[in-house]
C-alpha cells in the first residue's frame, strides 16, 4: 500500500478498545461494531481492539440467572472496565443490559436490529404441536418458560444454560426434546437452519431488546460518543427507548416473566407488552401507539398500567 493510500488515524481516535464477553455470539457482535466503527472513522479494523472480559454470568452454569443476581451478571465486569478506563466502549446483547446503569455510563447507540423472534429447535418434528405431552424443553429464560407453559401446559420445562452450541448439542444428543433460542443469534452465527420453526410474535412476544446490539460508553467521553453516533440506528434506538422504559416501570429483571416489543411506524412507535405468572396461567397485556418523540413516556406509561393490572405473583408482589 502506498503512502498516499494508507489509512490515516483520526488524531482523537488513535485506538478504541471494545469490551465484550467471549462467547461466539458476543464476539460476533463486537466484531460487527468494530467493522462499522472502522468504516465510520476511516481506519483499519485493527486500530479498534476487541478485549474479552469474563463476566460473572459466564461462570454460572448450574442455576438460573434469576437465582444468581439477574441481568447485570453479564455486564458488571465489562462496565467496571469502562469506568476504570481499560476499555472505551462495551458491546452487549441489549436484552442482557439492566434498566439502571452505573453512574457515568449510558447506552450511546445500537446497531440495526435483527429479527426479534424466538426459534424452536426440536429433536424431531417441525412445530410446537409436534412435541408430545410431557416432552422435556430446556431454557434458562423465565419469559420463554412462562409463554411456553401458557400455550402448552403439558410440557416439562427444565433449566438449560450455556452458549448456543451447547444448547443445540443438548437437543441433538437427546438430553432435551427441544429448546428455544433467539433467531437473531442463530442467524448471526450462520446457524439459522437449526431452527425447526420460528414463533410468531403474535403468540410468543420476545424479550425487551431481543435482536438488538447495544453499545455502552462513558457519558463524559465525547469522542467515543461521536463515533458511536455515526453508526447508531435511529429506529432501533427509538424502539429500545420505549421497551427499556416499559421494563423499568415494571421493575423488570430476570426474576419476572416480561415480554415487550416496540416498532417504529413512520413517525409513531407502537409498543406491545406482556407480563405473566411463572406458570403462564395468568397474564396481562397492553398495546399502545405514540409519537416517536414520546417513546420513553409510552414505555413508562404502559409499564405503569400493566403494573396495576398484572397478576401479583407475576411481579413478585
């Protein structure tokens, strides 16, 4: 490469450091952000480092996250690295990010959202109806478990933790008859063909943030914020503003079966929300539309209304 064509680093961005978990899916997301930033900043990808940080959630495999501390288990150590200045930005699956962030940090943007739906992976068969009564389904998600029990109370649902490859192997080997995974994750790993069927959001509402890649950084870091703004997806940001406000109003965590999905429709945002009891037998739902400028208010108001009508045992009250 000649001197005239060699990439020139922007003086305020000689190097950015991305903090991420080390799972195959987390690394896919981090490298997607790395590639987008490299284009936006006009630098080689190698100018943007990807730093793997092991989180508490990665080390807990024998029990549900709801029993171990909730969403922050997948972000705590990465956020500590952000606050310490060891990394400049963090990349997360948006559904793993707690509604309250540490002081000094914020979600500065999101990549364009992928398919939000859940995929059902079966040992045999092609649809949920193909599972026989008493079939064993593995999941670590209270939301998926509650919605599954709501539709098929005859199934046996048990804890299944691990990365995508681990969960697929458990079904293939016959330890479970089926599992549920985010279609976005399967697609990003080139494994969409593993899905026996995709569950419509009309029947199976996704987790808040599902399919979205969130980018977190220090509020008092204008250069990194500007770099993230250059790659951030507007519509995903609006949708997640509504969804996260909805979750926050419900005091949502991994301990509560909550589902929510916002979509931008022109200059409006539509939000659908659902709260269930753990066994899926009780539920409260809501669907509302508001101008995009009121996305956060829409989410907060929908969450507050569901909080008054949802089953008390679903909210742990």
